[in-house]
C-alpha cells in the first residue's frame, strides 16, 4: 500500500519577509498595524519574523543595509574594481547605490516621507551611516598610505563623516530629481565626488566652484519652477 509523501514546508527567509513587507507598504500606503497581523497576512509565524528582525524599525534599517550590501557585491563582481583609483571607487559606489535606490524608488520615497518630522524618517538610516563611513574610511586610509608626512594625510573621521553628509545631500537631490533617467543626479554625483577628491589631493578649487555653480543653478531652476 503506497503512502503519501510528507511535504516539507519551505522555511521563510529574511529576503522573503523584506519583499513581502515592501509590497505591503506600497499596496496599503502604510506600515502594518502589528507584527502579528503582518505575519498572519504573509502566512508565517511571529517566531519566523523575530528570528531575523526585532521590530518593524529593525526591518526597515535592514532593508537599507541590504541595498548597501547589494551595491558592494555588484562592485566586487568587477575583477578590476580593486585596482580603480579611489575617486573612481567612490564614483562607482554612488552610481551603483543610487541605481539600487532607483530600482526601489517607490518604497524609498514612501519611507523617507512617511512621517512629518524629517529626523524621524532618517532614523532608519542609522546602520547605513556606519556602513558608508566604513567604506569611505577604507578609501581614505588607502590614500594616506602613500603620503610620507602626517601633515599631508587626510583626517579619517572628518572625511568619512563628509562622505555620509555627501550621501544625504545626493539622496535629497535624487528624491527631488524629475529628469529623465535621473541624469541630473548622475551629474551631481560626478561633480560632488570630483570636488571632494580635489580637497583630498589639495588641488586647485575649480571643481568645487564648478560643483557650487551647478547646485546654485539647479536650486534656482527648482525655485523658479515652483514659484
């Protein structure tokens, strides 16, 4: 007599929960009311959820880390990446990161505008800040290795924090960018990275002035279009 085969239920993964959470937010226009209700809707247990995340806030932070990790993984698929000049590494990082953000633009715009208080929306970027500062720190330390005198070396903490501030500026710029293919954001990335690395290398300030003119021009155009 044949016996029925017992089917094993596939274990839900962190990626599954992230995907279903992002879908829920976009379909309902709000965060699920409770973890219990969310888990019931996606047919998993609360224990499954808590195996990966401690709360919805933890989940939201993890989504940003997943975007960062995907960016870095993509960069390292290029076997020549490690041999790039540091400026090109930073350019590649920002281009790839904002490509990932664009692929998830609806979700990103929602969670960054969810609350009326901007600082509350930015709280989810706490873990991402550490990741971007670490990435920038590595580049700065590599650059400092080639400098013989301490006075010519770039202060790691200052410039790693500068990279984070640069990311926040570009994020805001990208959120407001209505150009086709977000080409204006690409220009902002190029000009801002060039300006930062000109400071690193203590070269003339033409690129900083060029970047400043670009920002003034874009802000003026934006203000004029909304007047």
